[in-house]
């Protein structure tokens, strides 16, 4: 079975970070979100994968390469504009041919992977199979209504209706962003018209399949899941991955520092006169001086942190923090600077873009 991995889109909810980079390359525990999806596909036995890319194609190609590092063969498919998931299936028609395939959103973080889901798609084939999860606010998602006879587990339920971000949801079952299709979906994506927001919705294509008598099944998962489309979801996914972290000290820690818990300190990182509390990860080339880091903090490569306290946060490559009394629940962009100015001492929550500069009172 082939896979179609979506790595385009504008990432509007993650601006300003996505003005200068692909949302799928933002890091969870110092690794791009996209890499978790690629590894999940390889673990499920997929080899041929089409990657739909947009404006940030060059960055994604540079990061993922030809896929051999993941045990995959990647084919890049350019989408001029993000015109919907069904449009991505349209432009991938030649790559997909007449094969069954898995459709996977590249910014979906699903730690349980897709192996079980894909195995059932192979051994219990239907025209479309959807992965669902229960959510508190279904109005923000594509929502499925399933039959009362189905149990919603691995055995699956029959899908009766799909709605995209409904004002009055018929259920709390949201689409996770993982689908398995037979070639029957190609007729559906050709048949539908753009939605009110100008996109070809995959929910409309699947509803077309239901309306035309094709079999659409769904199964639910209670496992941790994030679409990493917002800062809050990025931070939550980062916390989840750090909870599974295996620590190791490869960098330098001086005698005036303490390291407690599961901390992964990369080779080339330096900690001086500081306290590091795990789970935490600190990238190569980063220097931490007179500071407190963690828990649940991921610091990327080549950062500089001095006389500061940081917890429950993610720092991207080259970030610089000086004299910050306490930063928490924050996402700080590449090359950004947070610098202290006199007065006030309190907790700060920051969401700042790449190459920004913020001066904090202290």
C-alpha cells in the first residue's frame, strides 16, 4: 500500500512561525513533526510515499531527503496552493495509480502510529476507512456520525455522515487526519465542488462515496493525538514525547551544576552553574549559564541561555534568552532574543516569531 503524506498548507494558526518555515518542520523534542509521521509509515510497512508540498518545498526536501533515512522512497508532489485535502488527492493521481493508499496529515502527532490501522485496512478492505477520536469541541474538526450498531473500536463502525466544522455537531467523533482509501476515492474527488471556503474537502469526497453506496468504515482511538496546528498543541505534544525520553549526558556539565531526572544533553552542549530538571532535552552547541531549565523543556541547537529560568517550553535553533526571571508555556522562534530590562519580576508567557527580539523587565 502506498501513502500520501500532506506537508503543504499555510499553517495560519502557527503564525508568525510559518511565515518563515513549514509547520511540519517545527520541532517536538528537537525533531520535526514530519519525522514522526515518516517513521510511523515505515513502521507500518509502507515504502512508497508521495509527499504533497507547497511554498516550503525546498525546506522539506532538504530535511527529509529521498526518504532513505526513514526506510522510505519519497516522491515530492507540488501543490501550487493549499486547496484542500481532496485537491491533494487529485494532484497525486498519477503517483497513486490504481493502488490502495493511506492519506496522512504531516502535522498529525499520533504516538501509537498507524500500524494497526493499516493492517486492518489491508486485511479488511473497504472503500474508505477513517480514524476517529472523541473531542471536547467537535466544531473545530471534521466530524463523523456512525451507526448505532458499530462499536467504534478496531472492528469498526459504518459511517453515515460527515460534516466539516459543523455548528451543531451530530457526534463528538473527530477525524484524526488518517484515512485509508481504495481507488474509488478518485471518482469522488473529481465529482465534488469547492466548499464555501474555496477548498475541495476530503469530508465532502467521503460523503459522496457514502451517498453513492460505497462502504465507509471508521474506528476510534483513545490514544494521545494532536494535530500540532497551534502553539498549545505543539507544547502538549512536546510534553508527551519528553515523558518517553531516555536521558543521557553527552555534553559538558561543570561542577557547579546539577542535573536531575531524564535529561538528554547533546554532544557539544555546555551547562555552567545551572540546574537542569528533566524531562528535558538540550541540543548541540547550546550554552546554558547560571540558569534553571525544565521540566518539560526542549532547547534546540546553538541556543544561548543566561541568568534565566525556563520551563514547559520549546526553543528553536539559535534562540537567545538573557535575564528572564521565568519563562513558561512558551514557543520561541529561530534566532529570537528575549532580553531583560530593569523592573518587575514575574512569570512571562511568550509566543514570538523567528528572528524577533523581546526585552523583559526584571
